[in-house]
C-alpha cells in the first residue's frame, strides 16, 4: 500500500504516529462499551427515578398510543423532530405490557447511551490514536459527571447524547463504503433527533474529497434540513421576551461546563463558587485551556481541528441552549452569588462539560503519539478517568425521583376504565406534577 492509501485508511494519521495493533479488535471494544455503557447508565439512575418523565409519557408514549407508532415518527413537538425517542416509545407500546412502560422507556434510553458510546469510540479512531484515550472518549458518553441529575434514563434528553456524538461522527473517515453507509444512517437518525447537529456541519470541509465522508455527512445534512423545515412549519412556543445578559451567559457557562466536569456534586460546585466567587469558577477553566493550547501546538491537523471543534462546541452548545430558552429566573449576574449557585440548568451543561473532558483526553493522545511526556500523559489520562468515574458514582438526586411510580397507578386506572360506557381512556399521572398520559381503556384491558 502506498503512503497516500495508507493515510486514507487511517483517517490521515501518518504511519509513523500510528499505534501498534491492539490486543482486541475494535469491534470487541465497541461491544464491551455497549454493554458497559447500558449497565452503568441503568445503575446511575435512582430506583425511584426509573419513572416516566414529562414528554416521555405525555407526548412520545401518548402519541404512539393514539395512532400507529410509525405514523408519528416524524411528528414535530415544540418545533423539533424527535426520531429516536419516538422509535423507543413505538417499540414500547408495541411489545411491552402497559405496567412496564416506565421501566421499558428507561431501559431503551440506557441502551441508546451504550450504543452511542460505541459509535463514538469507533468514529474517534480517525482522531485519537492512543487506544486507552479512545476508550476513555467512548466511556465519557455514560460517565458524563452531571448526567445523573436529569439527563440519564429518559428519552426526552437523549438528544444531548447525539450532540456529543456529532463532532466524532463528522470527523470520521470510514475505511469501507458499507461502514460509511451505516454511519450515514446513524447521522440521519441523530440529526432527526437533535437539531444542534448542524452546528458541526463545517467539519465536513475536512478531507472533503473523500466520498465516504460525504456519505456520512449526507445523513446529517438531510436530517438537519428536515429539522429546519420542521421549525419553520411548526414553530416552537415563544420563549421569554428578553435575552439573558452576556455576563449571565458567561457565568452560567462556567458553572455548568468546567465546574460540572471537575466537581462530583452540585453541593461542591456551590461551595466553591460561594467561597471563591465567579473568578474562582473561571480558574477551573485553566486545565482545559492548557489542554487546548497543547493540542493546537503539538497536534497534527485532524487533532487541531477536533480540539477547536470541541472547545467551540462547548461554548456554543451551552450558549445556544441558554439564550434560546431564555428564562429571567436564571439570569446569574442579576442575583447574589449565594442564590445563583442554587440555579441549575444541568441538562444544558452535560455535553459542554463532556467536550472539555474530551479535550484533556485528546491532549494525552497527542502527547502519546508525539512520543513526548508519555508518562505524564498516562498519569493525566488516569486522573481524568478517575475524576469522571468518581463524579459518576457520587449519588445525585434525580428530579424524577419524586414520582409518582407508574406501575402502581395501573390497577386503579384499569378499575376506572371498567365503568366507562362506552370505553374511552383514562389519565395516569407522571412526573413532574401536572403531566399526564392518556391511556386507552382497551390498552389497559389488554
């Protein structure tokens, strides 16, 4: 194989910098990540929080119960398409008894997280040359420190995991046409679930002449175009009339990105900011800025592009979510810091924090590939993994834990249906308060 062909087969990474063959093939590591990611995600969710949450019940399950589940797959909700959650809901109502809907939706969400971790690992091959670092990148999917608060275990928040996938997917250089087609399908499904995938479309300019990359990109482009059409044809509800002050956006980012990447609990975050102020929160950014500078200095082209995408994506993903969902109750700069630290928009910070952690892992891979500071890079990688594991296993109360529990609500609902003439439907309460699922009586009877 000539040099250009060899470079194409390895995503453009020079032959002299590629690692030696691993003990296990990539597909074995990918399967391990699917299993580990699904199991770890399940156990990170409090038992009481394995319940139906908001849109999961009222809209995704409710719409699947009201009609043929296939017919609602591309039905917009709040201006956006939600393909993956609707696929899960459709599968649940098709094969699971009504008593098991809550657990099945949770299991389905955990399986998607496991699958995303494997795809991230496989796609990252084109960027991250050191296998331990690439495994760590894949594992960040289910070890994201703040995910246990409100993102893990519910389909309504699965779109954040697909946003985490975006830069890795759009930098992937598939070796085979069949792999490119599979990744293109993944990209289509992801973009039909997360409109923010389009933020990373400029990455397609990297190695734009590679036809396999355009097959992958085509899926994301098509899905993003359909998302934009959905927003235009079915606009979301208007948000607050005022945009947040710039300082609030900055303070909110510091509190929900670098600090969520470092501190294992919300209490530790709050204590740090109360003691050191917002300048103390800014100091937490320093190791991530150092990692970015290191990759830009010592990295090859694809590593630099990935680092820039991760850094920019961290800021833009937070800012877009925060500004477009403007809420004056969360304007950090307009209230005392002692109160601001109790305002949590954790779901907005999970992916920005993961991008920052990925920067550190990428920096260790650059050091390993370049043959410099190898011992230091190994220590840093182990430290980053330990930090994320500790942050993941520290118990975090979930906003879904207040119930109500789904299964015990079924017998009373079934009894209520027996007195209906003609049979209709009954409303079953889910979390948070005020949300309901309208379940047809014939479904309860069955």
